[in-house]
C-alpha cells in the first residue's frame, strides 16, 4: 500500500510551497515514487465548473442540485482531469484568483462536494497502488478523517499528519512578496494590500473552522513545531501528528527543507 502523509492547515500558511518541495525531495533525493493529491485544487475546479454552468454559489440548494446529477458529476470529473493536464501558468491563472478562493469555501461547505472530492481521493489512492507509487502526499483541509478512513479501508498506510498555521500578517506579506520587509517599513499602498489580504485570510479560516462538514481542526495534543527550529518529537495516537508554525521570517528553503526531511524520516 502507498504510504500517506497529509498536509493540512490554514490559509496562506506556506502549506502548498512545502508540500511541493517535499514531493521533489522524496523523489529526487530519497528515490521514492511520489504522487501529490491536491484536494484544494479539486474544490477550485468545482467552483469553475459550477460557475460555468450558471450555478448561483450563494444558493446552497443550487450547488446541491448540480452535484446531485450524475451527468454533472461526470463532467466535473473530466474537468479535474483536464486541469491536472494544464500547464502550470494556465492552471494558476484559472484557479488561483481571490474570487475562486472565496467561492471554494462556499462549494466546499456542501456535503455533495465533500463526497465528490472524497470519492476522487479514494480513486487516486487505488490508482496509486496499481501504478506502483510508494508515497502519496495529500494537500488540503480537514484531512485526518478521510486519511484514517482510507487507512481502515486498506487503501493506504497513513503515516503522518501535518497541520500548518501562520500569523496572518506574515502570511499576507509572504504571499505578496514582502516577506523580507517589516510591516512598518511598507509603503501606504503596500500596507493596504497586506491589510486586505489579512482580512481575507481571517475570513477564509473562520469559514473553515465553522463549517458543518469536514471542519478544519488542529490535531488535539499534537506537538507544535516553530520553524526553522529543530522539530519536536511528533505525538499522536496511531500515527504522529505535528502542528507546524511558519510565522517566523525565513526563506522558502528554510521553511520547506526541515519538513521534507521530517517526512522522509517518518517513511523510513
């Protein structure tokens, strides 16, 4: 069975950057065959598909009706495949806008969308096993439950859960390219950009914390790791769980390399 590590956590916490680096590290330096499953990207693809179909995303019933139709499910599945085949620049231009990010929370809160993405995730794990992938990294939110379910169903060996968090101001400055500049040293226009993104981060996280389906929850009792310090001993029940705090000022390499090495150790 493929070994699974989940990359869970809050908006603008550096999770996407770190999981991509970890994939490359495991493949290029440790020699694993690695698959990356980006559940957040799948929800964003659902936003594009439902919007294209004229669904009012402020009307939960319309979202449920759309995703309750088998023809629409088949169409959305094809859309996910098409997006994964796109060039990176085109994919990011399509999916990673503020509007799509806001709307993904609306779609992601609906049970039908959770079922759709959960079923796709299980299919990807089944495919990974058939195709000989040794490790599957899953990037998204509220992943412990789905990974544990797949482990119990014999689809994978769930090895470790990582939960990422970051101070909203640091996350906003890092996203906007101001990571090396203190907030007080920014221009007025730059401060306004940062303030606007801080508000968006807070709103997104609050929706994820409050939603009824697959609510975002930090792992209880998990060790907290403040990067770039040395990692603490991971804690948890059946498998290690670590809360990774990326709030310190550091480069992408300083943020990503220690996490990739910890994951590599957990797989050994």
